[in-house]
C-alpha cells in the first residue's frame, strides 16, 4: 500500500502546483505554515482516513455512514464530490503533462521560448481539450481493464526516478550562470528561504498553506479511505502517513528549488519577481514554462527532459487513477458494476473538465474553490473520529497495526483540539478579512472570493444533505450494522 499511496501523493501537486503557490504567497513566509500544517493537519488526517477505510471496508460515502451512523452519509458525499471536482481539472493538468512529454520526445521544446510555447498551446483550445481526453481515456482504460498493477509497477521505478531528476534539476538550477541583467540563482534561494515576517499576518498565506498541504499530500481527499479498503490489517498506518507526508514535502521543495532559482537566473530581478508573484490564470503554467528552459542548460537535456516528463505523466496518472477509483468505489457501493462505474465516472469527469480545459479563469476558480474545500473535508474527518471516540479510534483502528512509530495521546489532542481550532481560526479570519476589505467578497461568480466558495460548497452540501437517506439506503442496505466491530 505504501508505494501505491506514495504514487498517489507525489505528482503534479508537487511540480505544477507547489512552486506557483509558494511564489504567489511570499516565498519563505509561506513555508512556515506549510510545514506546521504537515504535522498538525495532514499527517493526522491521513491516519484517520486509513483507519476509516480499513475498518469500514467502504468507499468514502459508505465509510462515513458506517462509522458515524446513516445520518452522516452526506458528509462522505461532500468529501467524494470535493475530490471528484478536483479530478475534473486535474485531468487537464495530466493532459498538459502528456502534451509536454510528446513535445520533449519529438524535440519540439528544444530552443523554444517557454512562455511563447505555453501560450501558443493554451490559445489553440482544441489541444488542451484533446489532451484532457487522452489523459482521462488512458486512466479509465487502466481501471476498466484492471491493469492498475501495471501502473503501480511502473511507479516503483519512475517515482524514485522523478525524485532523482528533481535533484539533478535543482542542482543544475543552483549552478546556472546569471543571464545579462539577472541576479542569478542565489536570488532565488533568498526569495524562497528569506521570509518577510509581516507576511505571516496575512490570513491568505495560512489558508493557502493549509490548502497546499492537503492538496499535495492527499489529506482530506478520501483517497486513503479507498486504498485502505484493500489493505491488510497489520499494515503500518503511522509509517505510511509519515512517509507520504515527508516524501511529498521533499518532492515539493525539490521542485521549488528547480523552478524558482531558474527564473532568477534568466530574468532581471524585477521581472523575475513579477513572473513569480503574479497570481491567477497567468501563473498557472509556471513549471511548464521553466522546466524546458532548465533542461536546455543540461548536457543531454532532451533525454533528461523526456525522462522527466515521462515520470511526471506516470505520477500524474497514479494520482488520477486513485481519484477515479474513489468515484468508482462510491458507485460500486451504490450497487453499480465496476465496468459501468468506471465508464460513468470517466465520461462525467471528462465532460465536467472541459470548461477548465478551455478557460484558465474557470480552471483557477475550481482550483481555489475545491482546493480550499479540502479544509472542510478534513474537518468532516475530524468530526467522524470524534463521533467514534478519538481514543477508541486510536486504540482499536490504529494501534493494532504493526506501527514502527507508536501512536500516542498526541493523536487525540491533534484530532480533538488542534484540527477544530485550525479550521475555526482560518474560517473566522477569512470571514473577517473579507467583510472588512471593501471588496466584493460576496460575489458568487468571482475567480477567488469567499462568496464563490460559500456558494458552490453550499449548493453541493444542500443537495447531499437532502439526498442523505437515499444514499444511506444504497450504501448501507446490505443488512449489516451501521458500525460493525473490528474483525
């Protein structure tokens, strides 16, 4: 389960999302809450998810119903929708990876200006949609034909290769000569590790740090619930959660060390800062613009760039397969056959991902709404553990595993006190800042506003709350008790 879980966690969230998020949010200042949330939010949540999945042997919707009682099924449905909503646009990013892999193989990326190539790709419209389809079809075929083991075997080779290539890229980025008028890669290190302490008073940095930690580790997605359904009773829960979290953060830092110093080595200081701190749709392609530039400076650059994008495609597919499997598992719990569930989830995800493929503003909106939505999902998992009894959860669902690291009362404190406190402080801080900013925070159609998040979350929550009994009947209607004993 560990290799599969690491393959799920390490992917485009590290290489595509993290460098632009850390750049948009103050560089060094962002890293502080990001590291805090790894240990106080992401790792405890991953442990809860694994324990829930192993105990209930259900997908995320059924898991909430089995652990908390049928009245809480709607919570699991929200978690499932949040993950599937991310899947819709994640497939678009996976398609970009496929496009750049093909371009690397054919030499199309050699000698081209990164920004011009990216913008040319995005403005053709049909290409992002086509490669979105390719990524979705490939992952659906893998699930449909039951060859997930093949992608997991490839992950055992290519995920470590991705780490090695990131290390090579980071070392090369730090040794790049400064172009005319540029400060050089050391300025990139200063941007990344020299915090402006006043930035820590900005709620958005903390909000984005928690979101990024959850987004890239998989905490709150429900993915580990699905994987744990197929796990063994003695699999190390604590070690798995720690390895996912630390491995994920290591990959993210290597990606940032490869991308950000490269920008400062190529562009004058003011232009580099502008390129990194620009937010919204314009920053979406940051890694895709600068990775080809970096590999062009390495001996055998085309070969290594091809290997890099191959590894990235496999990592992206591993993550995406886990997301699709979550939806498939939910539909199977509703009584659908596996093949029909795969086709339904894949077709629906492709159609609902098309707007993100053709419009980067819509893409950015969905990334903001459902990325932050993971905070709500994580809070629901904490509620589930509290409802079951946190000490009981630890003693019966986690402690019996062959854990290399013992799980103590720190877990109880994290779930009962710290997670609700983190959630409440960030939500209240966000509400206060939004209400006093003078901006149209209530706009339900803004790209990144409190209003657009509350509107979309509210619609989904209302639908699932009203459909709770029907979903509970479908997922719990097997004659078994709502909360079976651990066996």
